[in-house]
C-alpha cells in the first residue's frame, strides 16, 4: 500500500533519518517507537507529505488516502462542535450523523456539547474533535502522533476497540505501552537514524531487542578474540620461512573477514538540575474559603489549605474538577472569591499544560533561550542546551521541527533560567518518554523548594510528593502522606479509578478539560515471570494493603544458589572487562603511532587515513562493549 524507499532526512546538515526502508500493508497496525527526538514525528510528517526527504522517496497507491493527527495543531473557532465535525461528512449524510454521534460520544463528549462553539473547548478537547474528524473520514492509512495524550481511560478503551476493528492501516507514535500493545502487532524502532522492524507487539519487541543486542555483543566479542589471536600468530611467525604459507593464509583470512559491529544504542541522557531555591517564608501559599464560578457553574467552594515551605504536593482528581483552575487562580490568571495569599519572598516557576505549544516556532532552539536569558546566564546558554540534549547543531534547529518531547524539554529550560522557590507544574510529563520522565522526577526530588504538581501519573508522583489534594464534587480534600498512602485511604488501585468512583458529574469548564497521558504505564513497572525476578503477589483487597506488593522470600538453598550463580557471572564479566581494557590499550597505542606518522605531510596517504579510521572505529566498538559489561 505504501513504500518508504531508502529515505534520508537532514536538518541543518544533521542527519535525523539515514537510509530508511520499509513497507506498510493494508490493515496493518504498527507502533513507531524510540526516544524523544529520534525522528518519529519527522517520519510521520514525511509520510503525510508535510516534509520532503533529503534523499529517497515514498510511494503510495494512486487512490490511497491518509489521515494525520499531529501532536500540535491550529484550530478554527467560528463553528460549533457539530458544525466542525460535519465538515468531513460524506454523501450519505443520514448514516454519517449516526456514526458521528457514536464517535463523538465515544471520545468523551456529551450531547449537550454538540452545539457549543469550538472556542469554548480547551486544547485537549479540540484535539479530540480533530481525531473524530480524521476517524470519520475512514482513510486508508491513519498516522497518529500521541493520540492518547488528551484522552481519559474510557476514551482510550473506546479508541483501542475502534482501531482494532477499523479497516484502516495504522502507524502510531505513543508512550502508552498498554495502548500500543493492545492495538499494534508490529513494532518499528528508530534509534540513531536507523530502524529495526519487528513483526510483534511492543512487549515482545522489548524482549527480542534485548536478545538481539546480547547476541551481537557475544558475536562481536568472539570475532574480536579470533582477530586478536590471528594477528598475534601473524606477528609471531611473520619472518619464519617454515610458517610462511600459514601466515599468508591468515592474512588473506583477515582481509576477507566481514567485520561484525554492535548497534550503538542511543545512551544520551537528559541532565536536569534545578538551581538552588531562594529562601521563602514559612508558608508559600495560604488558601482560605476560596470559591470559583464560571457563570452559574461552581467549580469549587470553601477551599482552605496551607502549603508549607519545602513541601511537595500533588493535585489529583477527575478531569474537569478544577485542578488547573486553581493553579490559574494562584498565578493570577483568573479572578476568584475568598483569600489566596502568596507568602513572603515567593518566586514562582510555572509550567502550564500548553507551555510547549506557546513557543515561537520560527525561532531556533538557541534563539528561544537567548531571547529570555539575561545577565551572566547568557554566557552559559550553550552549556545549558547541551545538558538538555540540544548540544552542537541541535541548538540551531527551528522550534517548528522539534518533537513534542523536545519542545517540552525546551520549555523546561526556560523555567530554569530564573531561580524559583515555588514550582507549579501542570501535567509536566506530557510528550516525555519514559527516560526523560525519570530524569525529571529525580531533579524534582532534589529540588529544595516547594512543589505543586498536577498529574494523573501514579508512577511519576510515587516517591515525589508528601501530600495529596483531591479535587472532586466542588471540594478539595487534603490527604497526608504520599500517593500510595492516598490510594490506600481511598481504596483505589490507581489514579484512573478517580474517573470512575466520583459520582458527581459537574459540567466541564473551559479551563479543565481532560488532559491524560501515559494512562497504563503501570504495566511497564510490573515484573514478568520470565525476567529472572522474584514472583510478585498482590495482597487481598482488604483496605490495608491495596496498592502495595509483597515479594515471596527465597528459601535458604535457593538464595545460596542464586548468590553463587551471580558471583560466577560477575567473575566472568570482570575477566571480559580486563581483557577488553588490554585490547583497547593496544589499539590506542597503534592509534598514537599512526597519529605520529600522519603529522608528517608526505605520510598522509589514503591508506593510512583509512587504517586510522578503522582503528578509531574498533576502539569505539570496544569501549561500547566495555560500558555494557560494566553496567551489567
């Protein structure tokens, strides 16, 4: 149906995709995975026709149609919800209306929303409108870039069922592991510009990728040992006439040998650290009898609480219950009734849900930061960008070509430019991959100021917050302790249950539409029975242990055997590490000799340059294997 044929893509001479080739067949459902910035969104935009490749081509059938849902889009405000969706109606309008109603309601809207102007809906709900329009067109190929970011659990389940029964082929980017596992039967990974294509779902892909990498490392090590032994034989007997035939045979053997390589994984890491927080007063935020209404609709009332200096708290609850509204009241963006006091010497750093979308798309990464930086910090912009994986040529990329995760990182840099002592983060993990979320969490744990975090991500909040404020039914209730303490108190297994247990259903406001991300990451935290870890058993739902897990202890004999096996494996890897260190030292000595020869102009031959690059590459490969063994 569609062929991607040897596609390469560069931005400012920086290769993003390198000689990519694959085929999409009819009705296939494919997950496109990789780190933020790996090129996933770029590939979708190439297939959608928004970009033209630097080289290669994309071929599709003549009558083929494509529907593309990007992460960021512009909206029109002059139509109602029904009028906007009706713009894609086909000839059989009566049948379309029935299908339209099912689709819109399936995505979480209510019938009373149909006649509301699109301008009244927040970005997350407008994204659902665009998704409804795309689904109702029934394109031959659906390109979906993080489609679950703004969906609640019921809407995600509806979308899963829709895609599994849809005749359309699907190519999607998502960090929701359960979602892509349930929908997709094929996984394409982008890493360092290359792709790896697996005809399995994501969970199976992870296991196969690990096996592939381990096999590559073993094969590479065995070949390097063989090469070393052969070279030692050649050097030892090179000048012995009785061994001349064998020496020449070994030389030819090495010349014909196809050198194996290990796929170098993208091990770059976000290095995030918030600057020291200036000391604030003892109570950065005091709220007394706070009330907020939108017209006749009351969002919350009689809200009273105090946040102490250094506390890290979470705002949780059903979408539309007022979490973002209260944040906007704190920021002075909305009026309210009651008392809201900001404490002495409080400096607020605010990350809004749509922070990444507010960036100027026509500026480069460097210009975006240079525009807001003042004082001595301007001399350190390059260092700051490098710490956020925007080093070198990446700093010259236009904002409009950045992925959602890259935009979020860039918006986070702006937050770091001025020291603050009260951080307010509204869904900060939107568009971030698993690794980036872990790094952000670690930085927030080290932050010595006060934190208010609006999030539905249980794993992200666990170990981060020490108090939870639950929004629901017009009230805000305080719960002491961490997120799991709150879950046990509420007898919930996870935060998604908040969307099912609150019986009240107040009308949604413009400021508080659902904005859900990574709803089922809990699946990646659960150890499988085949990963070599102890079996984890869930305790009975007795109100005392919900949300906790207990690990069955090993018997004495099992524990001894496990320790003995682990010690043997450690000794084996330590021996391999020592051997590789010797090989690297020998290669570096050869490299130094060649560098001395290349310092003389008459010695600068193509053959010597080639030999130098070959040794340099071997060192890189050996260093990579050395790093892997040390990590093990």
